[in-house]
C-alpha cells in the first residue's frame, strides 16, 4: 500500500503509540488527523506539530463518533482509519466478582471493541469511495493468549481480532477496495503500562514495523514477541500460556 499522500485518521493520537504513528506517517508524506479525549494533550501536540489536525473525540461515545465523521468529511475525508485508541483497567482496581469488575469489563469492551465497530461502520462508505483505502485495527498479543490479570482486556482484544478477520473477508466478498489490517503489538512502553517491569518495545519500533507491514500489504502484522507467541501457541499452548502468565502474577489476583 502506498502511504505517501494518504490522509490518515488516528484515534488515541495524543500520546504513546498514536502520537508516534502520527509523526512517522507525516515523515513519509501522509496527512494526519488525530483524535483524543484530552484537549490539553491535543493542544500540546498541535503546538509541537502544526501540520497535524487534532479533534477532540471519545471513541466510546456515540455522539462524538458522528461529530468526528462530520468534521472529517468537511476536511475532505480520509483514506485510512487507524483504530489505535484502547483502554485497560488496572487489575488492582478489580475483583473477580464485583461491580467494579463488571464496570471495568464494560468500559474496555465499549472502547476496545464496540467503539471500533461503530467508527468502521460510520466511515465505511467514505473509505469505499476511495481508490485505495484501509482500516487498521489494533488487537494485542493477548488476543492470542489471555492474561490472568488482564482477563477482560484480553477478551475485548480477542473479540476485536475475530471481528477484524471477518470484516476483511466480508469486504473481499463484496469486492470492496478497503484493505483491513490487524496490528498485534506485544507489551509497548506507554503510560498505560509505565509501572510494569516486563520487557517492552518502544512505540517507535512498533510503528516502524506497522508501516513496513502496510507498505508490503501484510494484513496481519505481528511485532516482536507476538511473532514468537503465535508460533509457540500453535504447537505448545500450555507452555505459551505459562509464558504469558508466570507464577508471580498469581499474587496479583484478588479472590
């Protein structure tokens, strides 16, 4: 896929992976629109990178999604929708059987799964009207093997993974020119996991691999440890589950 000259909408672009993606896409000649919930973050990013277009929008809010579409349409539309925004509820805030557990799961599912479907549906006709267009959905290494301390987050990403593959096939059957990519990151060094000591890759490394995969039309883009986990899980699922869930995590779980 040729990215130069494309207009790309990145959700969750005010920091972390989304902001790094915005920078690297601009470097190769793309026009970038970012969204985020935090207006102060968006203002700071806009000040540093004036070429960016920043729109405040909450992926989990239906009214925001339609407002975002209207604003993007007025700007001339987009060629690529990059569903990067995602949330994870800290495990220490959850109990296995509690109201907080259910609320956390609903929040993760609304943003990580349902919000993506909503935006894809809203922008679909716009994308189908383009000569070459794409949707990028960010799942996770945990969509292949669940984490005991991030069970509901894993479930939301697993749901998104199945939806992504189905969407790709549906669009192929319809002969639509919308390419559907799935990005499977390992643990990435962002604010969401700043307190964790596990091995992480940088957002810059992740986005570099993403762009490489897009340019080569690799519809499933596994990065770093995700490649190894994919292979190991096919032949040694119990071993792979143990690698994702070392015994030390058991102490984090609440009854």
